[in-house]
């Protein structure tokens, strides 16, 4: 596929559609699956950490194998479309995983079936993650790298960065309200249908970015490409960017899996709990504001240069997280500070993802998706939630009695302080990444 500087309307449509629907599914998986396990199934913070770690390992291996396979077969579309269709089906299955259903099947008490249901949710989450990572993390991300170039990647990454922000607000407002009214089951079914429809639409709208000619390299060579010392040495800019992404993602995963649980059980919502419309309106306005800010800033990023803006974005992220720690139970203080942290999060994510795409060899995008997932998903989701679970166990002062009369610790502000401390270390590799970005920008300017 010819890569032009300007993103065409069909290309934009598919980037927005698949980027947004993928992030909606991941937002539900990363947040409401945790709440589902915590509130409805009877799991605790350790169960959440185990589920996140297992899901992360699945995501990395799926991206590594399926991304390499898409390069080997030189195809993307089949992995994206078929993957989204089956991904949606796996989401629907969560509607049928509850202790009550297992109690009916086994004849045991509901309480006795809680551990079985917890294990079933974790296993099914891995199955769902396999499909999501195959279609979104591996194929879709490689496809985006295929059809874009350095001149339009900041805009592309801005759009893709808006998708998770928009998805989080939509999921918070829509999925939160609907699950409260109708229960988790119907919401999982509805979401699964939407993801499946997205895959069906892609059959008619996506043009394969590959020519369908198989590479001469063996599958094992494709699979191990990103681990070779020579590849790392020849692409040091890419691996420095990945190291920055790893630190950034570990810090994010300390608080993100517990964010909604924290809001629900720790932050003092006051009258907002009785009048959710007054909570939804500020969220929507904040979303619009963030989107306008990101769209406005993407041109400034290209004009000023990624190297110069990387440090301020990192500082905003760190300061925002640190301030959340001091917000305590005050909802409005929390809302302002978490928005500051999320603004830094979104801007830093744009920069790092754009840098990773820029430094990725164009003919190896699929093979390197697994390496990207090691730094952006596997290590962060194994390390981050485990740090959070340890912090929660150490500093928790209140417990929550779930539906099965089990007391579980409520997340505490200390997880945001821990995230800020980890995030500060990004400045070390960022010094080296800044130098590599300056070299790339100078080379581009000299052409």
C-alpha cells in the first residue's frame, strides 16, 4: 500500500473505528473485569494481580507469535477482521461465568464455587486476551505502522491516544451505568456484539497493507528476530524508546487496574453517587477538553520536536500522580489531579508510541510487536499490579465486604505515590532517547 503524507478518509475511518472499539474492549477488560472479579465473583487484590499478570503474558506471547506469523504470511487483514469477530464472541462468554452458574452445574454451594469462578474468569480472560492481542496489538498495530510514515505518525498517535481516553469515559459512563441497572452479563453480551460487528465492517473497509507474498525467512527466524543482539545493536534507538515505554507502563499499571475500584470504594463521591448525571457531565466535558488539547498539541509537537517536549510531558505525568496521593478522599481534588496525571499520560504515550513506530524497521513491524508488548504490557502488567497489591496490603485501613461476605482491602492513595516514584526513573533513559530523537529530527530536516 502506498504511504502518503496525508491520511485518507478511509484510512482515518479504520484507524478510528478499530482503534476506538479495541480500546473500549480493553478498557472494560482492564477496569470492569477487575471490578467484576472484585465485586461480583468474590476475588481480591491478589486475584486481580494474578489475572492481570496472566493476561499480560498471554498478550505478549500472542503478539509475538501472531505478529511474526502475519509477517511470515505477509497478511494483516485476515488477522484483524477474523480476530475482532472472535474477540467479540469471547467477551460475550463472561456473561455466563458466575459462582451461581457453577453452583447449578456442580450442585455445590455458591460460596464453595467462588474459587472455581475466580479461576474460570482468569482463564477466560487469557482466551479473550489472545484474540484481542492477535487482532489489535499484533495485526492492527503492525497495519498502522505499515500504512503511516514519520510525517503523519504524530497525528496518527494523537488519534490513537484519544481512543483510550474516549473509551475510558464512555466505559465509565455507559458501561458503569448500564451494568448498575442491568447487571454485568447483558453488558458483556452487548459489548461483544459491537466488537464482532466492528470485525465484520473491516471485511469491507480495510485494505491489506501487505502484498500477500510470503517472506523467505523461516517462522523461527521471524519469531526470534527482535531478540538477536545484532538487531538490538543496529536498532538501539528503538530499544531505548521501548525501555522508556516499559518504565512508563509499569508506573501506569500500578494504579490503572485499581482506578475504578478506588473511585467506587475510597473516594468520597458525596451526593454524586445519588445523582450520577452530575458525575457524567464533568467526565464528558473533560473528555472534550482533553481531545481538543491533544489535537491542538499534535501540531506543536511536530513543530517543536519530540525531543524538546518529552521531558515536560514526563514531568506532568509524575507531578499529576504525586498530587493524587495528597487528594485523599476529596472527589474534586482527586478529579483535578487525576486529570493532570492522565493528560501527562496521554501526551507521553503519544510521544513514545510515535518514537517506537518511527524507529521500527518498516518490513519488520509484525515481528517486533511481541518485543513491544514485552515492554508495554508483559513486564508492566506483571510488575505494576504486584507493586500495587503489596502497597494496598501494607497501607490499607478499610475493607470492603463483597457479595460473598468476604472482607477485601480497599485500594489506598499510596498506589499513586508508588506510581510517581517509579515514573521518575523514566528521566534516565529519556536523556538518551532525546539524543536519538534529535538525530532523527536533524536527519529529516537535512533532507
